[in-house]
C-alpha cells in the first residue's frame, strides 16, 4: 500500500500523468473521506461540498506535499480541517457562534434527513455524538466507526496518543450516559 | 493496515447514513469539472494580464503623446521659469523671517537679563524691610500718584 502511494505521489507530481493519477486518487479515497466528513457535518449536501473542497485543495497543494507523512494521513488531515472550518463557519454565520444552537441544528437535520435510514438506536447514537464537542466527536468517530489506531489518529490530528485516549474515554462516557438517560441501554 | 473495503463497509453499516443513488460514481466527474473550472480561471486571469500588457503599453504611450501635445516644451519652460521666480521670492521671504527671529531672540535675551536683575534685587532685600513695606498702610490714590511720578 505504501509503495503504491509513493508511486501515486510521483505520478501526481508529474504534469504528464497528473490527471490520471488524480482520478486514481479519487477512486481510492473518495468513500473513506466522504464517510469521515459525513459523520462530522451530518448532512449529505454539506458533506458533498466539503468533500469537493477537500479534493480541490489536494489538487492545488499536491506539488507542495513534502511526503513527511503518509498520503492518506495528509488527505485525512485536509478533510478534517475542512470539516472543522465548515462547522465553525456555519456556527458563526447562522448561530452567532453558539455551540448549543449548532448542535440542535445538527440533530434536527438528522431527524429530517432523507439520507439517514438508521433505526432508533442509531438515531439516538448519532444524536449523542452530535452533542459532543467537535474534537471529541472527531476522535470518537475515528475510533469507533473507522477503528483507527491511536498512532494514526495522532499523526492526522497532530496531538499526543494520551490526549486522544482521554478524549475518547470522555466521549464514550458522555454517550453512555446519554443512552442510559434515554432508556437505550441499561 | 485493514482492507480499505472492510472499513468502508463497516462505516456505512453502523452509522445509518446513506447517499443518493450512484453518488460515488458521479462525484468524480463533479470534482474533475470543478478542478478544470479552477484551472481555467487561473489560466484565464493569467492570459488576461498577458493580453492586456501590450494594450496598456500602447495606452501609456498615447497618454504621454497627449500630454506632450497639450503642454509643449515652451509651456514647460515657462512653468519652470515661474517656479524659479517663486522659489527666489520664497528665499527672500525666508531670509526676512530669519532676521525677524534673530531680533526677537535678542529681545528675549535682554528680557532674561532684566528678569535676572529683578530676581537679584529681591534676594538682596532684607526680610524686615520687605515686611515693613508690605505692612505700611498705603491707599490706592498714593500708589497711583507714585506711579505717575515715576
């Protein structure tokens, strides 16, 4: 996988192969990045916008990619930053910087989202996740849904493994409490 | 590293989210179209600058021609002469003001000497003499007459 990525990066930096290499990159990472973004921004239309912006940034910045990290780590970092800035902009533009209002809106969108077909437990779980602070939500999603190693997460989020473990622990505790209060689990 | 498709299946299965039909098939085309748009905009703005360069150079030459035609060399000479006269007048005025300032400075120096003399006389007076001068009951008419005499 790593060798393939190196070859892909070389092709991406070669003007004559750039377009074809980018198509390969898209088909390799579009789904992973989409689901990563979708879980952060919840709504499909928003996830679509953020995904497109992520790949445009990748296209514009690929020549400056210094290969100090894995390609997928770099892509995840861009997608994560794009998702967080999207949520921050949304909060400032529509909810005058209020975290609570943004959370309520995410939960409401989820209930009316035609692209969400989860059962009651999944809906409650998503509501509980939506109530977490953005960074805890990010850590929880990466660990719980993507089963990512703390080492990889630390590289993407540029933080220590200890901090990530603590963050995941707090997130799990809050979600369990929410589920218990809503009679989902005993 | 886990198989990428396993992760994708797990991610979709657990979260309850779904996408519109054929979304992942169409998204590549949309992204490529947006990238082409961005590249075209970049190239477009560059080519506009390139295309405008000779036009701007021509416009600058044209403007220079108009300026030279409207304000021929003789007028420019006249303007320069007027400027020289104005400058001379200014220099004369400046010299006049410099003299004024010197006079004022001399007056200030003289005044300083006067103030120093007064201060010296006041210090040389004895305390008793000062008190007696202050205590003496002099009415306003006497003070006025004294001043008029001096």
